[in-house]
């Protein structure tokens, strides 16, 4: 069965990730296309990514990575970036994270909630050994799926002051599946996606001696370039 197109009948989206730079590894290409079409997109980060740069203390890395994410978001037309301030590396899927996510969903009032891939590995099924996915990613994805329902139920987290929001039409998970159920043509957003990832300059410099611009382009190619030379990103979709 061929993949279905990503729905377009929404106006406001909230993109939720665990760390600064998570969105930039492919999903930002879709964001660039959406904002160019006049859609409103906000970012929500569970952590500040303060444990993400070897040799740099969390006290120094946190503000730096937060600023890199704000610049990165601006490149693809996102002006509102919220950080929940959970501790990087030890996100826990559970009530505490769900509560904070539900409060943010109520504040931003999106029709589409997009979050990042949260599977156990970055390796296709059946391939072993596999590359493990981050514990934070796994915790966040499940909590986002749960928090969408929490945001619309006045009897869950009744202490929240934000008015309940049941207007989420779709919940999308950015997927690495080679045959995703929903796809989106992001040809028009590729260059902005590369520029957006490049804004994480200090983070990328710590990962490799390869020039940052080359790293960014290679990563976006890996995330979007298909065998038929098209540019697509894939999603798994759920009703809100």
C-alpha cells in the first residue's frame, strides 16, 4: 500500500522534542514548508540539552544550547520556543512529564502535535547489533502521546490553571521507517533545514572534526533524500 500524504487541514502545530537539535535532524524540513505556507508552528523542548556536550559543564552548555535552538528555530520560521527545564539524560515517562506536557499543549492550543521518533533503536527491525535510541527520546514520545489526551480532560491534573484543550486533530511521530505510512514532500524546505541544523554549531563541533556545514548537509540528506532522488520525511499518525 503506498504511503498517504500528510494531512494539511490544520493551522497551528506544536513540535515537541527532548533536546535542542532533535527537531533539526529532518523534521525541520517539514516545519520550513509549513511556515512558508502560512502555518503557525511552536517548539517545545523538555530539556535544555545541558548534558550533551562532552567536556562542557551543564551550567555552561544549557544556556548555549538553548540559544542555538532559538536561532535554529528562527531559520525555519518558528519564533516561539518553550523549554520545560527537565534534567537532560534522565527524563522519566510518567505523570510528572505528562503533566508539564499537558499544560504546554493547553497553552499553545495546537491542532497538530508532532513529536520525534521514540523507538528502542535507530536500526531497522531484524538488524543486529542495533544502535540504541536515547532513553530521553523513548520517554518523551510515549509521554507526548499520553499528554494529548490529558490536555483535553479536565479531571486529569485538575490543579493546572490552563484551560483544557481538546482541539488536537492529529498526533504525528517523525519516523525512521523506510516505508512510513504518511509522507511529506520537503523539497522546498531542505536548504532551510540545513541552515537550521548548522545553527547548532558548538554542539556539532563537539561531535566531529568534519566542518559543521558538511555535517549538517550530510545529516539532512540522510533524513530526507530517497532512492528516487526525491526529498521526503515520514510520519506515523494518530487521531488527537
